[in-house]
């Protein structure tokens, strides 16, 4: 982390990981980090910095983690060929 994160953002990460831990068997690091980032857009914190805090928090809690993205959402974001455009994923 290049700069300190606000107390509010750190607390949001802790609360989000704790909530996900009660609802799911593993913590989806990318999903939690993106949700927190969107709630704190004004702070302009890199997704990677938030993800690092999610990893540390989930690890401290002893929770298993996964690193998944919604493939359709990710493909749309990067502008890659999409199955709706006649392309199929390999």
C-alpha cells in the first residue's frame, strides 16, 4: 500500500469480509474489494490496495479465499471480444 487508507475504508473492508464469511464458504477477494472501492470512490484508492487489505483481513480470520471475476463484466470492461458479438470463449 502506497498511502494510508482511511479508517472508514478499513472498517468497511473488515465489515464486508466478516459479512461474506457468514454467508459464503470462501471470500471472493475481487468482489469484496470492488464493492468497497465503489462505496469509497471519492478516496480514489486503487483496487489492488483494497484487495491487499481484503487478503490480509480474510487471512487473519483464517478464511479461504478465491480470486474470481464475473467474466462477462470483465470482458466488457477491457473491450475484449464478447460472446454476444459472435465470439466464443476458448
